[in-house]
């Protein structure tokens, strides 16, 4: 079953590409690789992959640009960033643009394969139970088209923000812990940035709440997590 999992490596260091390819193939994955941003977008959109390993520093389009372009196009394939940068701001930017995880170079191959396995095992948010549309206040959500409008105007949500909103709506009225949200929306419970959920909830509130500092729909439940009321 693992052999059916396809991984796209986007990396311009030939030695690292060779090392990653050999290791991932040894783990039973099917691996393709490209070395620049334009080829990455074309390959990722033209073929079907289960995971994209994406270096941030690339010739042409960088990894952030590629991630943003793929997410805006509706692609939900998990993205694992590789970066030589250690600043927390770069990590936050990557997550907010729709990345699912990151590794800072140099990294241990055992850690990489563990992260890859975790992302490939992630539990997708179930769409079957969602209505095609859902409305609360002046916000309208079209699940089929993955579009959100507010007072008739488009709301620009990242892929993760949309998945988070969808999960809140599907479980409206229930108190959802941060661990549950990490498991069900991101897909695993060992995120490298502990406030990932809070960052995304804050961003979502800025876009759907009339007064984000006093939210009406995405409510904080003290010491427990969040609850959607709508």
C-alpha cells in the first residue's frame, strides 16, 4: 500500500535530492523531483501526488510563492517545507500560507521519514457530512467550490483556514480541543509550533468576525479549546 504513495521533491541541491530520493524509495514511496519553482507548479498541478517536500530557497519562485499558488488553486496536498532559515517568523509564514510542517536544515533522515509518515497518515476532514452550503451571519460558505463570501464579497482564506472553518461548522456547538483540531485539520498531534491553532483561529476571526476581539462565532472555551456557534 505504501508504494502507491507519490512524493514530489522540490529542491535545487542535487546531493540532497539524491539522498532524499534514495531514502524515500527505500521506505517504499514513489518519488519525483524538480529543481525550480516553475517546474514545481507545473508538475504538482499536472500530476497527482500524496505529499510535496518543498525547499524555501529556490531559483525563480521561492517555496512560499509556490505554496501560496498551489493553495490558492485549491490544492490540499500536504506540504513539508525544507528551510535553512531558523527564524520563527519564517516558520509562521510557511504555516499561514498553507504549509503543513517544516524541517530546518540540516536534519536527521529518521526525523524526515517520521514527518513524512505522519503527514501521509493524516486523517482528512470528512466532507460527506457537510451540506453544500452553510450560512451564518453575513458569511456564506460554499463547500463544493471551497469559496467563502461575506456580505457578498469574496473572503480570501488559506487552505488551512478553510479546512479549519469547515471542521468548526461540521462540529458546531461542540468544544474542540487544540489537540483534536491538530489531529483532524492538520492531521497529526506533534506540531513543531505550539500555537499553530491559535494563530490560524486568530487569522480566521479577522476574516469572518465583525469584531475579531469579541468573536461571535468562533468562541474561546477557557482552558479547553474553541467552539463554533452559528
